[in-house]
C-alpha cells in the first residue's frame, strides 16, 4: 500500500461515523426497538454497514501483510456490491410507494434523481475497481470513491437534523462537502505525483449526480423516471 494511504481505514471510519450521525435520529438511535423502521430500511442499513466494514478491514489487512486474507475477503464484494445496488433500489421503491398518495407523481418522480443515479454510479465505481484489481492504486481509489458516494445520504441528514437547513440546501451542502473531499484527494495525489485520475472520474460522476438532481423536473427526467417507476415500481 502507498505510504500516503496507510491510514485510509481511519478515514473510512470517520466517514462511517458521519453517516451514523446522519441516520441516528431515524435509525441507529432507535436501537433496539427500531420502531417505525421498515424491512427495506433494515436490509439497506445492514448491507451498507457491511460495505463500510469491508472497506475498513481491507487496508488494515494489507498493512499487516495478510494479502491472502485480503483477497479472500475481497471476494465477498462480488456478492455485497450488487446487494448494495439492489438495496438502494429497494429503498427507492419503498419510498416511492410510500409517497404515492402523499405527493404528486411529478414530485415523486423528481425524488428518484437521488436514488437511480446513486445506484448507477456505485455500480460504475465498483466495476472500475474490479477492472483495475491488478492496478492497486486505481483499485483502491475507486473503492474509496464508493465510500464518498454513499456518504451523501448521511451527509444530507446531518445538514437537515443538526444545521436545520432546507432539503434543497442540505443536498447542495452534502454534494459540496463530497466534491470538496474529492478535490482534496485529487490535489493531494497531484502533489505526491500519484494516481489522481480515479478521483477525477469520481468527481465528474459526483457533479453529474447533482446536475441530474437539478434536472429533476425537466421533461426528460420526468419521462425517464416515470417509465422506470411504471416498469419496476
């Protein structure tokens, strides 16, 4: 592992702590009763937690020179990564159906801009990581990018719950934080003459996710999101 990234597991722990803080009022703070929490949310929360734990464990195993165990544990991701994508879509469907009679169809379809691009982006990062499994520097950075990506849900809730921002403001601030962190990694790698390109690709996807959110009421998204909901939801 690159010397500059020897403590990257600690960064993932901090990201996880931030996500837990964001979901404390609606999920983790409800332990052990979990009153009002749906089954899809339980599935989603468990799978996401497992993904973070995997990201935390892998660099620790490399630092301890346990390369064989690292490879074996990494194979879990072949199952876990698709489950992450499916759980995002499962929660998206549950939310869509829950809000079906609570808001207009247009608003309901607009909210899909938060979920569908997220699932697609996660899948893309994971595929890129696997395609670069022999190129450790790229593989590691794409896996780190998955953590930055799924940080968005918890980040938005932190801004909603602890800073009392409006929903749109919270989303903007959430993406600004993630884009800022990604830019930091890009600049850091540039100064170290390291492999910055995966973060640059991640940055483009993050900006794309927010751009799609801004287009949530356009005819194009409404047509696409509506068709998706009619077929899958």
